[in-house]
């Protein structure tokens, strides 16, 4: 297989010799190499260094790489693989690890812009939900849509996300709310996992809302999730994670814990929707069951922050949802200062954030939550990767990781990315060492 030597990288950003989630003040640790080269072998980052070194010919001492380059314009050879080396001039591009979007709902059957207009006209979220809108609206549409159609719609959204720089993604079920429809969603995610070139993680969110038929018999729906859905999901190996929408009017703290523990018995790891609308006990439930992440966290008090301190649970913030719903943002600064591990994700879904643009998520985190550009980028890359269990594979410029990279047009500095928030900075996206050609 051909190796790839990229030279004249303006800034190679997000370098880490050791990969681990970044806690508290470490979130600002950010290493950037000016005027760099990078060698990619078999789709992975093999080595990188400064152009000041003798990068093109002979041995790169200290990085354990031996590249024999050909004459200008002709391919060299890679002594490790015996294959040829192709050279690419990055033209001063800023190269970053691709975004790791650890919270999405991209399998859905239709958009909900009518609700969007209703909200502009003053109809409340609760009124829309009472009219059968919201999650139940998506569930109705999904039940009527064939699996094949759902797959193609979701694949198109996945491609849209990759073109905006996403190089790993988590996708949830939760618009099914019946055994048949939840399994249909999870099979769609399974196919995305098999066919997409990026890492995909699958989350079972059967406990997203109570279907109308179970409104007055909540326990019966939870029994259905636990006793009927989960065994089939385990039997078919359809999910990595279990999620619950822990909010007032949805699932309580104790219901959340019960569902998570049932999922854990089936080999699933909890990731929870917590504290978006209320201080619902979602954070406490997540920490009690050892959740990988608790997500949203728009409404946090000192108790919730204290609860997360000393836990290994990642606090995943979704500022696109707060933006779209005109809600207050999570207290990100206080959370970093308290030593928590913060990740950023898009929450791409048809109701509360119809966008998977992680570039905008990073900008919002800086503009509205006062994270520094370095903190926001780390939260959207390395910590996002750990929030979906792919931290050893992607999320940083580290030897051995997948070459899932964003090539940004030359910019004056890293801060220019969130500063010029409406500009498309991305020139090309690389997945597994190859540039996307769609
Ligand atoms: Zn969500």
C-alpha cells in the first residue's frame, strides 16, 4: 500500500504523545507544530516532525522512521513497507484531528421545521409535546418509514457530517419507542457502522419518551424496554451504549438507574441525557451507574458539579441545542475549574438541533460558554473520542492513530477558527489517510 508524505503543513495542531482524556485545567494543553510534515502509512499516522529537520531524505532520527525519497516529482519508497511514497504539498494548511461527535440522533425520518415555525410564533415546547409533536412526532414518522429509506437518509447525513470534518460519530436510537421500530433504528445504525469509513458507535435510547399508549402505565413501558427490547438487542449485538432521557416529565432518576443497570447486565455502557430542562437527578444517576458520559447539563447546581468531581464520567455539552432552543448554556467555565472532563458534541437531531456542524459547536463553546479555542477544540476531538470509547483510535495527532484529519485553509492562528465563526475554513477532509472525494 502506498504511503503518503505530507509536507508544508502550516500548523500541525492537536499533537499528543500520550492519549488520554483531559481533565480540568489540562483541557487547555495543546501542542501545535509550525511548518510540519507528516507520514501516513496504511491509513494511520506513522510519524510527523518539523520541516526544519531533514524531512525528505534519509532517516528521521528520533521518530523511528526511514523514508527514502525519490527525486523531485518521482515517488520515493518506504523502507518499512517496500511500497511507494506519494508526496503532497499541504500549502500551509492548518491540520487538525477530525472532530469526534459523541452525541447524535441522525437516524430520523423527517425534518420538523413546522415546529420550528410554531416556536417562533410563541408555542412552547410543552405545548408542542402535548399536541403530539416533539419526539412523538419523530416516532410516528419513523414507524411509517421503511428501513432501507431510513438508512439512505441517515447515510446522507453522515456524509454531510464527514464533509464538515467529523471523523468519528455516535448515533442513538430513540425515535422508535416500540420494539420493532427501535430494532429497525439500531439495524440502520449497524449498517452505518459496517459501511461508513469512520468509527461509528451505537446507543440504544428506547427510554427517550413514553409512547402515548403507555402514558398512564409508565412501568409497563420500562418493562418493555428491559424485558423485551434489551434481550433482542443483546442477541443481535446491536448497541454499544444505553441511554435514558432523564428529565421531569420523562424518566425519573430511579427509573434511569433501573434501565441503565438492566442495560449493563446486557453488556451495554450507560451514557445519559441529563439536566437539559431541569435538575432532574440525571447527573447523580449517571455517576451512580458509572456512566461513560452525562450529556446536556444546561441546568447544573453545585451538587451536580460536586457529584461529577472524582468520578470518571465525562460531562458532554451540546451548545447547539441551547442555541436552537434559546436556552441558557451550561456553566462550562465552572465545570473546567472544578476539574471535570468536558466534551463537546452536536446533538444533531430534527427537533432541538438540526445541525451536525462541529465547527459551529466549537465556535459556540468559545462565544457563549467562554472556553478558549484550545479548550473547545480539545473537547471536540480527544475528549469527544473518549466520550464514545474511541480515544485510542482517533481524536489527536498521535503515532498509530487513524489519519482522520481536517485540512483547514491557511489561517492567521488557531483562534481564527471560532472567531470567524461563519466562514467555511475546511479545505479538505482526510479519512483513513485518503481525502474524501464527495
Ligand atoms: Zn440528544
